[in-house]
C-alpha cells in the first residue's frame, strides 16, 4: 500500500505542476504579432527567424512584448552574425527608446554575455566570471535561459549558469520582455524559439 500511495502521489505532483506552469511561444515564425517596435532600427522576419539589424540611424532599438511578465522562465536562441551587441530586457518599460529595467547581456566574446545591467540606473549589477565566457559560441546558435522568481534572477548560456542575483529593485519591477539592438551600427542578430513559461 505504501508503494501505491507514493506512486499515486508522484503522479499527482507531476500533473499539478503541469497545470500550474504554462509554456507560451512569443514568436510565431511569421510576423511580429504580440510585439511592438521601439526606435528606427530594423526588426523583421526572414526564413522563419526573427532578425534585428542596425538601421541608418544606428541608435538603440527595442522589440518589446505587448504583455507584461513578472515571474517566468524564458528560453531563446540567438545567433550573432555581426558585432552582436544586444540583450534581453526583463520587467521593463519603454518610452521612445528610453528603457527602464534590467538587461541580460548578449554581446561579443569578452563583453559579459549573461551578466545583468540596469539601464538608466545603477549600471552593471553583476558580471559572469571571465572563464564562463567560453560558453558563448560567436557566429553559432546559442541558447539563453533566464529565470525570474520574486527578486532573484538567474541566467544560463548553453547550459552554463552565468549569474544569479537577488535584488529588491528587480523584485519590484513590472513590465515586458524586450530584445535590444545596441547603438553604433553594424549589428545583426538572429533569434528563434523564444518561449516563456509562467506559473498559473
């Protein structure tokens, strides 16, 4: 009887965890439904991939979700084709091209991919240990995972945990998920398989 009870309990926990967590694809591979473009930089779909590319103004640009997300796990893949200075913002609000929130860095080798930067605020909050930079595969597809739970943020790159930080201001944040293209020009990054899992 004890073994039967444990088995039934295990099935119940698995089934309830599925009920209380929901995965959603944020990019449909066809168009930018569910997103808003901020700025004059280029965001478009090409061969089923989301592409960000520097425009003639070579300024900051963002692509933000229309929905807000508080606690979630985000997974996505990116491929840096030129320069690659970009990022993933969480719990962010955007006014024109001024963004308030926290960026998980996406950048060329040696520039702290996976670290957390607070725009128009405290700047760098945490950078990965330099030896973790080898997890980045420049010019190839990389998988990034970001988990937000209350005031704790953790990032992974290709299975390597890059940073974890607990911060009260992050915990108070409200807003959207947004992709960034950095100013300066010459940037091109592709994205795919952008999925968010939220508690229900």
